[in-house]
C-alpha cells in the first residue's frame, strides 16, 4: 500500500456500508472524520550520549462517547494516516460490540528492538507526559492500552507517569492492559486472542456458511495458519489448538514453520523467546520467506501482525477459505475484493479483534469501582451452591465425591467473569452481524460497518450537534 492509504481504505468500507443507511451526508462526514490528532516530537538522549528526535501521535476519532479508547503502537509503520485509520477502526469496533467508548489510537515511530529498556522507559514516559500536557489522556478523556510493540510494562510506565502528574482517585483508569498488580485485569493479556477464538468458533458454527465453503462445522480438525505470534496471534493460536484445530503454519519476522501434524505453539513461543528467532525450531519445516505461508493450503488464515498483508499482489494466491482478521486492516480494499470473488468468509477486524477493547472496558470499570470482579459474591455463590448440593444429596440419599462438589460449587474468579463477559460479547455480536448480513444481503465487513454506523449516527442524533 502506498504510504498514506490505510485511512482511505477504512473510509471506503464506511462509504460502502453507509450507502445502505438512511443517514444524512453531513452526519456521515462528521462520523468519518477524526476529531483531533496530536503529533508530537521530543528528544531522546540515547544510552551512548547521542540525541535522537522521536515522533509520536495520538488521534481521537470520535468523542460521541467518553472516554475515547485505543491502543498505543510502537512500530516503524506509525504515521498520522495509520494512527487516524486505527482510531477510526476503534470507533467502529466499540460500536459493533456495544462498548461505550469513543475511538482513539496512539503510536510512536520506533523499532523497539533498537532501544534498551531504559531508553524505552524514557520514550514511554515522555510520550505520556506530552499526552497529559495536552489533555489527551485521563480516565474520563482518553484511555490508552497496549497494541503492536507495547505491553504491560509500557502501560505500567504510563500509569506511573500519569500518577506523578495528576492527583486523582481514579488515576488507575487512565490506561488499560496494566500488570495485574497495578490494577490490571486477570485475563486481559489473552483477551484479544481469546476473542478471536470465540469469533472463529461462532463463524465455524454457521452451517450454511460452512456448506458454502465445503467445510464441516466446528473448529475440530480445521487447519489454521497464523501470521504473527505476538500477543494476539499466540493466544488465538493456543485457544484454537485447545479446541481441536491444527496450527499447521506460523509466519513470523525472519521465517515461518509449517507442519501438517500441527505445531505446538507454546513450544515454538518458548523457542522464539530463548533464541530470539523462529529459526532452529526442531519440529516442522522451516520456510525462509514467511509471507509464503499466507499462500499455503489451509482452512483458516489468521493474519495477526500488521495492516496491508493481503493486497492485489498476493490475494489471488491465498487458498484459505476463512480469513480471520485478528490484526487491524490486514486486507487492503483490493485484497478483500479479490478474495470475496470466490467462495470465502472474511471475518472483519472491527468485530474479530474486539475482545481486547472489551476486556479493557472491564478493566476500566474495575479501576473506577476500585474492586476486583468476584470479590463480593464469590464465597456467597460457593456457599449457596454447596447448600443446594447438600439438599439434593439429602433428597436423593446419595453423596457426590468431594472433588466433584468442589468443582460444581466453585465460585467464579475474576478471570472466569472476564471470560464469560468476553464470550457473551463476541457471541452476541456475531449473531448481530449475521442478521445484518442477511438483512442487507452483503458481506460480514459491510454488515459490521452498517451496524457500527447506525449506532454512532443514532448517538449523534440523540445528543444533537453542538452549535
Ligand atoms: P505484538 O507486537 O504483540 O505481536 C506482533 C507479532 O507480529 C510480533 O511477534 C512480530 O514479530 C510479528 N510480525 C510483524 N510483522 C510480521 C510479518 N510481516 N510477518 C510475520 N510476523 C510479523 O502485537 P499484537 O498486540 O499481537 O498486535 C497484532 C495486531 O493485532 C495489530 O494489528 C494490532 O493493532 C491488533 N490488535 C491488537 C490488540 C491487542 O490487544 N494487543 C487488540 C486489537 C487488535
């Protein structure tokens, strides 16, 4: 994709969908545009004493709901167009899964591998400082989260910087994806991948779609190729594998692994962690050019790296019948059009990777309520279920095994509640997408945009446009 085209692609998807709706053009233009974009540069003193100028962005696409919400990306691809496009996707994503946030995104243009831990901390703190100074961050304003190239550590630095500048009871809610000891949520780290799994499970349960693709229903036995074994790709692959799918291919920077028998992704992840590379893994076949893996025979392809991976250049060689967009924008508009021309099912990013923002919403709610999920009710539930079991035992005159009782009576931990909330969100939203798809006789991406635009437009109409 030429450098500044991601936002154009998002807007083309928007236009295709809005043509189905009776919403006035001016309002559609308002929904489409980014409310505000902040580009900041600041100097970094490198460990060797030299000075480098760092570029960062934060974009708020919509504030029809507060706060705005979106991840923070550290990558060399980061520029204003990319951040605006990703912020827009956040608006539509939150809307699709009914999360009451506006859309935002931030990023710093760095290759994190080139920086020491100390340098990354200085970059993160300074970037955060700049956002706070311009009121681009706060629990009720705009709440960053991890994205490509960032994780719990960066979120902890952001929180600490925020706390050092703002004296507020709710400061923990200024950022999500934090370590659990800093107000983070049990299950947030795997939430996006878990959501991808729930979404694919739902997609594979629709018999008419599977018949159309010549596949059986269910995940069991499906051959899956994953691009990017990072936070999203790894957890998605692990959950899919647990459910009986075979991860037959993994593409990473520097190469890929293909194994028809299925790859043990936990082992592979461990190998990458230990050696710093996918090379040298003892199982499967090493593929030198990782992008070749995208074109190999499989049932489900899960691009979980960056945008624009399937374009007019390679789309006609992609053999996967189902493409699950775990990454944001992995298919260009042209790529989508080519694949759509043959029997295929493309599960769009604004639905499929929404598990991340869903869990972030739970984390933010937890931070503002200052209590972990399950703390009040867990023992109560456990005790009442135990009493119920005792009553049943008395009635039937037989005893359950001790282990059995513990298993049935067990009250939910925070992670169980988060998982249940995620499953509910992803399952309900998929049903909604299928309904919109049938109602408008369109594809899932257009259906997702229709659903998102309708809700955002309604919100603007009800709130009125500020004079
Ligand atoms: P990450 O940094 O944890 O992992 C990305 C992985 O992709 C890395 O291991 C990297 O080496 C690999 N990669 C990069 N380019 C590649 C290529 N060309 N071929 C193969 N592998 C490549 O990032 P992440 O958080 O997993 O995010 C991945 C995607 O998911 C991004 O598009 C992001 O915006 C999207 N997403 C992330 C979240 C989240 O909660 N982290 C939520 C929603 C969407």
